[in-house]
């Protein structure tokens, strides 16, 4: 899938208009340029492209292949404040992160009640821009027993993509569910026994009083 965005050059002290989003474009052999683009359009494109897909950025009737390198957001409102676009060299490798998507069904989870734990959600990779993908599939259908795991070395990587991790790192694992022991209520003393015991205590006290006399 191809992703496209249009942007305009923004003057240094120019205020953003309603619906505008601040951005910057930079890259090898390119002078850093401050931009503005439509907020809603960026939100829609970025939701699909993420940081691992190439975006064609149209600027002054020119097209630049870019990656979203950094995103600034308002912590409280959750809105985007500023975007960094990095112009890539299509002949040079880039480093980025690609999300993992877990597919299939684990027998250990479905039939044994195992707990599926994920240790890695995305992987750091290096590749040519043309080899970038939006995600990498992880098939969990082979996880049949407690303790079964998938490691980075088990990933089926698309052609031209190299991992930047240690291959023995665990991606996901099936753990045995923890058993919650039921609390055993304290034994209740029958009312008749409690009454008898109390009467016995009273008689003992009376006898002690008579002996003192």
C-alpha cells in the first residue's frame, strides 16, 4: 500500500492555522525545512503507515520518500503537536522498528488454559527502504504445552530485513496458570457445645468462690 501526504513550507514565525500540524523535514543532502500539514489527514495516514512504512511527502510540486522519525504529543489531550519526517535515500539502509502481529491459535491456551505472555511487541531492523513492511507475522499455533516459547531466531523475516536484536530473546511464551487456593473457613463451634463450655466455666468459678469461704 502506498501512503501520501501533502505539506507546505512554513515561515519561521508563522502561526499555525486551525487544523494545521507543525512538522519538519530533514535528511542527508537536504536542508532542514519547517512545514505545516493538515492534522486530520496526517492522523488517518499515520494510523495505517506507522513508523515502518514509507510515505510519499508532496512539497512544492516535489515528492520525497520519508519515514516518520519522531512524534510529539500532548500528554494530557493525546493530540499530535509536532512531526519529524526523515527523507530516506532509497539506496541506503535505514534502521527502524516494525510491529509484530500474532496469528493462529495456541492449543496450550485453548485446551489447557495456559497464559499467553508477550515479551516483544516490535523489533528493531535494518533494511533498504524498498524492503520495509508494515508488520511481521508470528505464528503461535505451534505453542502446545506450558513453557513453549517463540524466539527471535524463529521469526520468518521478509527478504532483505535484518534484525538488530540478540536472536535468543523470547518473543512470547505460554505459562501455566497460577492456582488460587481456596480459603478454608475456620471450624464453627456448635451452639450447644459453646453453651456447655460456658456453663462449665461458670461452675468452676462458683466452686472456687465457695472454697475461699
